[in-house]
C-alpha cells in the first residue's frame, strides 16, 4: 500500500497541497519532509504524538524525516489557536526543553543517522538574521491583507495581537525555505491549525527557489465525547514519565471512550490495518480487549515493554481486593498523621485540587481499599493505614499509601 493511502486509511490526512503531484514525487524516490515542535515545556504531550506517528509512518516507508525544534520561533510564540500571547522563555529554558524533547522524539523516530532523520534547531539560522535584510528578502513576499485574513490572526486581532507574534508566519515560512535550500526538504506536515503558516512556506519556496513544495496537515483530534484529545482531570497527558507516570499513561488509554478505541489503534500504534480490523465490531465487555491492546502498545512505545507490563499488571490489581506493589506509591510521614483525605488525593494528583477532591468525596467516588468514603473532611489515621492501603478515585485512578519514617 502506498504510504499516502495508508495515512489516509489510518485517519491522518486532513488537507494536502497537490495530492497527485505529491504522490508522483514520492513514487520517483524518497522525499525529505519536516514537522516543527515548540520547546515550550520539558516534555511533549499526546497532542504532539499524532504528528510524531505520522512522521514515523513516512520514515518507515523510506522517506527522510527532519524534526525542527523551535529554539528561535519559540522565543516569538505562535498565535495560532491561542486566545492570548504565550509566555516567552529565555534561551536557557528553551535549550533544556529541547534536550528533554529530543529523547522523547527518539522513542518514535530514528534520528540517529542523517540519511534517515535528523533534529535541527531553527535558532541556528533565525538568531543570526539581520533584520533589515530579512525584511527585504522575505517580508517583501508577504501580503499583510492575506495574513490578517488567516483564521489564527483574525481571532487574535479581537483580543490583541503583538507585533512579535505577527512575525511568526514569516519565520515559519523561512524555516521551510532554509530546509529546502540546505537539506532538500520538499514537504511540511503539521496540525490543520497550521495550514496558513505551512501554505506560506510552500508559496515562499515557489517564489524564491522556483521549485515545487507540498503540505500535508493532520486533523485536530477530539474524542467521541467532543473533548480535546490528550486532556484529563489533571491537565495534559505528558510523554515524560516524570510528569505523567507510565501507570497513569496506560490508564489514560485504557479508559478512552469505547467509540474511540479502534480509531486510536489506527492512529497511535504500528499494528497493521489488517490486525486492527480484527477488533472492529467488538461490543460490551469485549471492547475492553481493544482498549487493553491500545493501552499496552502506546505505553510500550513511549516507556518500554517492561513499564507497559507493570502498568497492565497494576491495572488488573485494581479490580481485586488486594493492592499490587506495582501501583504508584505515596509515602506518608507518620508524624503528620492523621491525614486529610482530600489533601492526599490532591497530592497524589488523583484530582487537580483539594476542592475537586472534596467534591469527588461527596459524590461517592472515593474508596479506601473497598470502603467508600463520602465525608469531604474525612481523615486517614495511622491505625487505619496499617501496613498500607489503596486510595481509589473513580474507576481508573489509584495510589498505594504507605507510612515510612
């Protein structure tokens, strides 16, 4: 199957510039493509995993991947899809974030050899730019009227758009031109909210290099319930084990809506389409098998098979009366007893705050081992804790509590 057909069948494709031309170019030999990632945090998240998977499919089909981390554009901030300006980071913070993200990207993409893939920092060519020369060469190719008509800019104009953000489209388009000149890059991929910025790069290459270029965007995913993909009660689903434990990561996928299970198998795993088809039509208890396979595959991809096995075992243990040692553990200081349950729930990140924990307690969504607790001011005594107990919130979140000290 042609890689473009596979990407379409898996649900990766939203819009394409000149699909017949892109197919013909790929048929003629490997194409170099790129996607950009903002170094705004020391971890990528599930939202970033979608373009990573798309890149991996292209790379596995023999095409060359370039990951561009925005060390330069990250100091400006992309206004697309944002209701207010991003907080600007200094160079030291950006460099730290890039180091962390490179390790995560390397779990999905082969960045070890330049003929297969590479990681570049656009600060290397953006930071030395001479402003007047840049405006003359690149700025003259842009129409302000067309830029203001773009959805991302139009939305922000109502709330205030800084001049530094207004430059972002020029810089991203210039990235594509530099990659085309220096590395023969002909295709940019990204989320559909980047369509205007990517088209600007395609147009710039045609104007300045007098060469064809292509764009391929992914849909902006929402779950079957209409929620933004990759969000939980506690915030983003991070790819970093320090920010979001492998157990919680596994639980996130295990508890997706039944209607999303097969769709996510296509998008977030490398299982063949034929194998995924065997899960079609599962209903009731059988759908749990689909979600368990999804959870294991994605967790193994990002955290390794051993971590995925441990998370799976811990998930099974949650359905039994005895807590497994593989559950996340919160160590308590005996001198601090008794402990407010709402505080423990918040500290263990089973809810986002104490007030949210109190509401969950009142609604009957909290258990100590198998005992339901509904008092929002309930405490855990040292005698009740004993050698350890399991604090459960809802069906999928749990932590083992032990005293030490």
